[in-house]
C-alpha cells in the first residue's frame, strides 16, 4: 500500500517553500551578521623556456589537494548566519603542547540556501560556500577558516534542502594576502606579512619584541666574524 497523499508532502512545493520561509526568518531573528571572505587565486609567470622562447603562465592553485601557495582574500559579503553550537566553541580548545599554547576553537554556522543564492553567490561568484574561505565573526573579533560544508544537515525536510552547515576552525595566518576592503581585517594580517622588508619594518614599529637591534649589538661584542679569526668568539678560546 502506498503512503497517504494527505500527509506525504515530499512533492509539495508549497510546503517546501513554507519550511524555507520559516528557516530563513528564524536565522534573521536568532542569527548574527558575519563577513564571508572568499579565497581567490592569482596567476603567476615563472620562467622562460630557453628553446621555445616564450613565457609559461600557470596557476598556483592545486585542484587535487585544494591548496594554494599564495591565496588572496579580496572578496567579501555580509550575510546573516545562525551559530549552531550555542554552548561554546567546539574542538580541542586551549591547551599546551610541545610547540607552546595552541588554540583550536571550532564553530559551526548555518546559512540559508536562499540567502546564499540571493546575497552570497552574486557577490562572491560561488554557487555554494567552499572550504578554504574565511568567516569573520564580529562578536568575538575572530576569523575562522571553512573546513567543511555540509548541505544535508537537515536531511530533506519536506523533500528539500534549506540550509548549509559550515564547520569552521580558528584561522592561522600563513602569509596570505588580504585585500577585502575591510580595514579591520586587512590591517591586522598584512602588517604580519614577511613577503617584503617594508612589512618587517612596520612590524617593528608596533611590536618592540620584533626589533632585534639590541640583540645584534650584544652579539657583535661576543662573536668575532673577522677574516683573521671568524670563530674565536672574541678570543675566549
């Protein structure tokens, strides 16, 4: 015997639209505004063939491993999302390891598929959220990196999918380039860039510990690198 046509709404577009309206409205009521920052890739001209005599241009993006040696974050969109783990951050939290203090906070955001199609996709040029992108959470002033996007978190409610669950981990800066136009984010990370000597000088101006001139002067009095006696350490040995 087949299921009842009065209760089986998996083919009812009206019921599906109603559920989508309720979920979208709930996220707007109980959610918060975040900045979704998309990752982009730049093409680089690296070398010139000796025999052929032409430049070879290639992308630094590895499509197999979904990695990039020099990612750039220059597209952003403010969109409302719901914080799924309301009891606090997930993950390993704060702990001491052999490398020092590590903070491994994780958080899960829920975004309406309809809102993404209307606000996120046109601005960012991505049909769905993607791993490797960033989310700036203004509530605690932290940036999280998208680790996984689950599109079946609510499993076909009324026969359709209404949300994306975006699982994120705390972002660790690794010389990425930020050109989002949001000064709060761009200034925070670009000042830490080690791609040029100007960035190091800027870092010295804001972080006295980064200025090693005192250590260098002290080292000159201990170690003698002259040609006559380069390893004598000032004639101590």
